[in-house]
C-alpha cells in the first residue's frame, strides 16, 4: 500500500469509462464517468487534476481488451487487468448494478489488505495480434462446422441421407471425395428447394475457402522467428500440428509467467471443481474457467489417442529442435499414451480420459515452451 498514493478502479466500456479513485494518504475520494470514447490520456489528465500520484489503476477483463492498460502504463501509471471471475461481488452490488457501482467494487478490492483477485497477464501488441489471428482461424473452423451441419440437416428434412458403406459394412465418412460427388448428384424439382440447397452449398464452400486462407496465414506467421522455435518444439508432441502449436504459443505468450504445472492446468480449465466442508470432500466436473480455445484444441487433438502408436513422431520439414526438447517430447508422448490406457483400463470413459490427458499435456507443453524460451534467452545474453 505504501508504493502508491492513489488507487483507481475503472469500469471500462466501448464509449465510456467510469472512474472511482481514493487517495489512501488523505482519504480524499473522486469519481466520474468519462464519455465519448475516452482515451488513456483523458483518464490520466482527469486524475492528475484532482489527486496526487503515484497511481495504481485496475479494471476487469472483458471485451475491451488490453490496449487501455498498455496505454496507461506507457503514460507512467501502473495498471492491471483483473480476471473478472475472481472479482468478489456483494449481494448489494448484484442487486444494484451500474458503472459507478462496478468501479467502486474494483476500487474496494484493490485497496483491500487481503485481496482475492487474480491479475491477467497483459500481452504485448505482437502477441495479442497472433492471438487474434489464431482465434480468427478457430472461429472460421467453427463456422464451417455449423454450415456443414445446416446442410446435412437440410438434406435430412428433404429426404436425403448419406448411407454409403465400405466393403466391411462401415459407414463412409462425410466430406470426402465420394461424399461430395453424392452432393453434386442431388437436385430438386422445386426451384425454391433447389435455390435453398445451392445457398447451403455455397455457404459451405465459402467457409471452407476462408478456413484454407486462415490456415495459410497462420503457417506463414508461425514460420517467423518470433514463433518458429516454439512451434517446432511443440509440434514434436503427437496430436499437435502447426496450427494448434501456434495457438498454444500465442495464447500462453510468456511461458515463464506460470509458476507451476498446476497453475497451467488451472489456466486451461481442466482442474476439477471442489465443494468440500469439514471432513467431507467433493470434487465435480472440470471448472472450464480457463482458456476455451486451447482446451478444445487439445481435447480434439487427442481424439485418436486410442489408435496412437508408440513410434517416434516424424519431424516437420525445416524444423530445428534442441535435443533436450526432443527428449522431453518423446517422454511426454509415451507418458500421455500410457496414462490414457491406464485411465480407460480402469473404466473411465474415453472422453473423460482425453480431458485428463489434455490437462497433463498442457503441462508438458508449458515445460517444453519454457525450455525453448530459456534457451533463446541464453543465446540472446551470449550475443550481447
């Protein structure tokens, strides 16, 4: 508390910022709402006219991102972004919610001698841009899946069902060459039905082209010096390709920001929820309180875990991975395969086992990424 004179809680919106400030030395308070898309400069000018520094500002995470925090830091103030899920709310605040109440709640939390909130790591502009690119690809993939489902649902309603089978009697997969040939063979006598079908097909084709374009952009970005060492290393793990490795590297950003593997699993949202009291211990489903992009990617990447071989994964062309990292990846692949087999042998559902594997996999990826980061830091120090 001695480091700062004035603490400031901000409730940030697209076109307004509610401010609640307290000078802890004099007890003087001040508050206002800045409108018309205020900037960090507007916030600091208002503060300096009313209260003495040094200043500590905080606002909760949300759709407004981190640009305000970076700008405030550039102006000489300390600023943090609070994880919204860790900000305590009283019943009174919940019943009477507005921007001033929200800014006051943040101020009350940051001046508390026993704060319970967690601070979000603020990425630099380059890392945030990489995140946005990875998330844009993820959104394109999700959109493609939905449009494919709409097309299949339309055909089902119209009486068309894919039922081609292999020689062994298994249903052939959709969205293969034979499936697309089947789609091309479908036509409707009614012009309106044909128009609707053509629209669905066009939507799927356009979404597929967007996914391909986004994939190419990510591969080009992943080949840059900022990301290539991490992507090459993470790709040595089975179930991880360039796209998923780039996503993990961009979302984590700084591998040194986690103190332990347990915190990484918590960030992923794969730790079990707990409701214990006294001698009673109760654990529930995973919290899902962390990064949904990485969690879904890792779980989907382990879909073929039951068929995964124990042989060494072939390196990608042009990959350059240190031997220590290569050894770590081999151990991780063997360990994760063994863990999946152990869990399923004990009767755990394969889907739950894949989530458990993903929870451990992110720890291995964190350890690999941290090893790469430390290696790069050592090389940089040696060249100075």
